[in-house]
C-alpha cells in the first residue's frame, strides 16, 4: 500500500515536472495552453474510492495553482473534473474492470474508449479553467477557440505519453 | 435527523466535492482583484526557488542575447552622457537640488519565471520586500514597459504582465498627447490595443505610444510601442488601434522596477479631494 502511494507520488512529481518544464514552455500560440497534469487524475485506478478522487483532484489543483500564481482556478477545474470522472467511470466500466483493479489507460480500455474519455474530461476541465481565467463571458468566442484548441493538444500529448510510458505493459498484457 | 444523516452519508462524495468547489470559488473571488491579490504570498516561497533553479539554467543559454541587449543599452546610455554632447551655447549652470528633486528610482531585477501564451500572464522577479519592493510599482525593460508589481514576498515579487486581462495602463500618443488606455486582447503577445482614443484625434501608423503622466506608477514618456494599424468603424466614437509593443515579452531577462518617491504624497493629496 505504502509502496503504491509512493509510486503515485513519484508519478505525480514526474507529470508536474513535464507540465512545468516542457509543456508550459510550448509557445505555439496564445490559443494553445495544454494542461497535461490532469492525466494524473484521469489515470488513477478505477478502484480508488470516490472521495479519494475528489480530495486528490483538489490537492493536484492546489499544487498547480501554487506554481502558476493563479488563485483557485486549477482547484475549481480539477475538482469538478474529478467529480465528473467518478460518474463517467461508473457508467462506462464493466464488472471485470473493477475486479481486475485496472487503470483506465489506453492499453486496458482500447483507443476509442480512451480518446473519448480523455476528450470529455479535458473539455470539462479546460472549459471551467479558461472561463474562470477570463472571469466572465467577454471574448466568448476567443475563449471557446482556446478551449477547443488546448483540449485537442492536451489529448494528443496524453496519448503520446501513453504510447511512451505504458508500452511495456501493453506487451505483457 | 436520522434521515438527514443518512442522506448526507449516502451522498458524502457529492457534499465533499461541493464543499471543495465552493472553497475554490471563495479563493478565486477573494483574490481576483489584482490589488488585493496576495495569494501568491503564500506560495511564492516554495515555488519561486524552484523557478530560480530553472531560470538559472535557462539564463545560461540566454547569455548571448543578454550581452547583445546590454551592449545596445550601454551604447544608448553612452550617447546620452554629457561628454558626448558638444556644448553649443553658454548657459548658466544651475546646481541646486531644490529645482531637480529625484522622483523615480530604478531597481534592477532579473526575471525568474515568465509566460506569454496564457490569457493572464504573470512574471516573477528576484527582488522582494528586503529590497524595498512594494505592490503597484512599475516594471520596465530596456525597450519598454513590462507590467506592474502585484504581490511581494521576502525575496521575490510577482508582476502583473502587460499581457494580462487585469492590466490596464494609461498611455498617450507622443505626437499629439491624446490619452487612451492600453489593454491586451489575449491573442498575440506582440500586439496590444489602445482604447478610448477619441475619433477626432488624427492618428497615423507608426506613431509612437508612450506612458502618460496620469499614473503614479510609471514616469511620463516611457516608450510602449508604435501604432501598427488603426481603423474607425462607422458610428463608433473611438478609434480601434492596434499597437506593436516594443518589449519582446517572450525574451525578457533583465528589467527595472520603478519606485515613485513622491507617490504617497500624490495619493494623500488626491484622497483629500475625494472626501
């Protein structure tokens, strides 16, 4: 159990470093601000207790807020996404998934399911984040463009991460 | 009562989520106004030392560019030295401090963390309360304005970049002195917009934009940029002006923080008028 927690902390540190050092420095345009740190919440095993997911999302958002000098934006977005994730997984996972204690990853659930799952969660997260960032509905369509473009890039980066980091598991399974 | 407890225990996840979500909105609401924004005070200590390590590494790769810009600035300052002027005329030399009292002080600082692509961008500098930095001081680079100090910790301060939704800077057109306010529309870090310039004011492309004398944050006449394009919609009372900024926000590494030594005096006398 402790080993497991340690592994997840290490994974979070790694994802956070990638987010802060690499992804935050992607300066494609001001409409592309991918946030891949949410993949940590997305990839938690399906068996994690619901209130743990909510609490973890809150903490992940708080850490991200501290590093991007934004008060509460990432907390609000990540927390909401964590809550939706609970219900989304409840609706789309099978009994075997829960018994097998799997993580909702690309190799476990298949490409279509995983892409759709990521896209939905990312859209929810980015919608809340970017609208709170501008704090109102002025520049509505610019914000909408920002949400869609950033979500697409985020999903692509998460997929890329899956292919790079989870490949070995795919071979075993 | 039992039913209530049962209800809560059945939906405890939702209630936990709801409580956390509400707390996040409280944080957002409390710290959204940038003058009150001291959220960063709580977090700057830890995160800034991380960013310092990163920026120390990055600065190494930036040295060539920094050298170039410092050389340029040196050249410019040299040309302003009294020794590079030929004295054309005899004027009585006045050495009297009551005539020229220093109003602005410049504190050099270097950029620890910066972003340009977000809608609200912030810059972290390596100067803080120990160096006499306070909120609402102006920040400029060698080529133009950068932003306004937002919150200060012991060794660091965060700057509300000009590339931020909350940043509004009083500017004027150098040629005719027409005032406007400078805002960023969030699309391209090289351009900003100048609002509220009346339609009867004649403007042209390449007109210089400088800071106005209406603010207590920036001295008058700090360069901001040039008019890139302008248009006037029918029925509109104000010009739509797009400004090409002098400061290359993607590439700032050394900046100056401006302390207005007479700010308190001005604020005090202005507050007596309001009451």
